[in-house]
C-alpha cells in the first residue's frame, strides 16, 4: 500500500517537473522561442541565415548606427611662409637716412609702426601710401610691395615687416590633449599632427581615439591610429579650423549565454561577428547553443528594399551556426554595426539536463522511500 502511494507520488512529481520545464530559470531564451513567428506573414521581423552565399550581399545593405565609414580631406601643401589674413597684426620698421625725410628726423632715422590690424578688406594703412592690400600675401611679398610703393617718395627707405597671426591664421584644438586652446599657425605647412603635438599629444586615457576636423561647416573624422600610421593623412590646416580628439562612441550590446553581458565599445574601425564573440569572452560551454547565435539589427524605413538588395523589414535577425565551417567563415566576414545586439541563445539541452537531473533525484528519493 505504502509502495503504491510512493510510486504515485513520484509519478506526480515527474509530471509536474515536465510541465514546468519551460518555466525553469534560464540565462537566455531559446532560438525557437525568439523565432517562433518567423514563418508568419505578420512577423514584425525578417530572419536571414548568414552563409557564404548571403554574407556578401548583406555587406552591401545600407549601414546602420553611423555613416558607415570615415571621411578625411585630401592632403595638400602650401608655401612654407604664412599668409597674411584679416585680423592679423602687422608691424613695420622703416629706415630712411635721407635728409628732410617725410618719416624720420635728423636725430632718429627709423620709425616703428606696431600692431597694425589687417582690416576685413585685407588692408593696412601706411602713411603717404595710404591703404595697402596685404591679404593673401606672404610677409616677404607684403614687405616688398610696401617698399616699392614708398620708393616713389622715399627712394632710400628700407622696410622690415613682421606679423602676428590673428583669428583667421589660428586653429582651435578643443579636447583630447593635455593643453587644448587656440594656436597661431606659424607657417602654411602647419599640419594636424603638428597641432596635436603642440597640445601635448593625444591623451593616453582615450579608448580608440578619433580625430575630428571641423572646417567651413563640414565635419571630417579619422581614427587616430590611421592618422599616425599614414603620412598622407597628415593634412595642412587652414585658418579657422577646429580639431577635436575624442573617444569612438560606437558600441554594440552582448546578451545571453556569453562570457559577459555588457555594452561593448568599438576598439577598431570594423568588428566582425566572430571578433564580437571573442570580445565577450566566447560562448558559455555548458549553456550556449552554438547553432543559435543571433545578431539583432534595426534599419530605418528608408533602407527597406524589395528587390533583394536590402532588408524587407526594419527589424532583422541574422542567424549564425558556429558548428559548421560555412558558419564560422561567414561569421568572420559579417560586420557588426553600431547599436547591434549580439545574442547567444540557450541550448535546449540545458533545460533537458536540468529536468533529467531533477528526475534522477526523485528516483533516488523513491528508492529511499521504498526501502522503508
């Protein structure tokens, strides 16, 4: 009698565990749970299997999360001497040994005119020759022009010219360095790396730093690594340029049965799905479904295509099978976009093993009760 009761109790317990299997605590969803609506015409998402046949076309789909690449002006040189611009300050020293000179006297044969501000029209005022256009000239060109004009009234005059760069001959170094500030351009070959060097160099605390250049209402950017390694990218600056050094703020999210669940920032220009797996510490050996690696991505409405050249729905789930060579090589070529979510689903065997473990414990209890 007692034995029959024990058997019925054990059977009831096993049935209860089986019915509750779906509600057992888990660290991630099953792939079948997430994709249960994939065959429905009303599914809010599109499912795309990543393979050697699909990874190429996927790479040509519209970018998400950012503009999809860096842009940087072409390198161009200039004269080694600075060019005088409006707001610069020009100083003149004029020697004239002629008797009865219009500018000097018998006691002092030199006259100094300091801090002449170049007007918005690019001129400075010099006595007896009035307004002289110096905008766009090198200091040597401006000096020669002034001396030539003076020679008509002061044949023996000699002119010395120096200038101090103003706003239009200066550049701003905003952030990401030890000494941000406004820096005068000492020559027309004043480069972006020269500016960063004067600012104390890029801060070592910045993760994957980017260099941004704001010029004439346009913004350009380039990874600092590329700028430092490619001499052709070390462009000459222009007056009024603004340079900003800051961290790359692109990120993706890792969830599920991975080594870690966190927001991960890009540490290089491009990251593939396989590299993303490495960055999160790989997949959990005891929990993960290697056939169920998913990349969740959302496209803007304007990116939708119906001719096979892009997604047909805004929400797309890319599925990756890491148990095959095709899946592994495809994962090595699938680029992760900023704001993607990389989700490693739970293995169905995890739930099954949990149930079997509980059943095994009940069988042990049943044997103990039966021996009473």
